[in-house]
C-alpha cells in the first residue's frame, strides 16, 4: 500500500463524499500540503540519528516516502 500523508487522505475523503456537497479550495489544499511537507522535513532534520544530515537528506526522505 502506498504511503499517504494526512492532508492527502483528508482531501481524498472530503472530495469523494457524495453526500457532502462541500469541498476544500485548491489553494488551501496546496498550502496545507506544503506545511505538512515542511513539518516532515523539519522532524527528519531534528532527529538525533540525523544530526549530521542536511536539508537535502530530509527532502530526499520526504520524496522517497510520498513522491513515488
């Protein structure tokens, strides 16, 4: 099963709910995805095991998990 971020999961559920006529504006989705991406990168950078890592390592980690 492909990994999915919390934001992606929420957008999928809200947008696929036929009984719910509401939707999330695209610009809010993109902002939330970018915020979540930065949080994941920051958490990777803050990890003790990666104290010698770089921001590039953190970005590669995010891309490996969520950008197949």
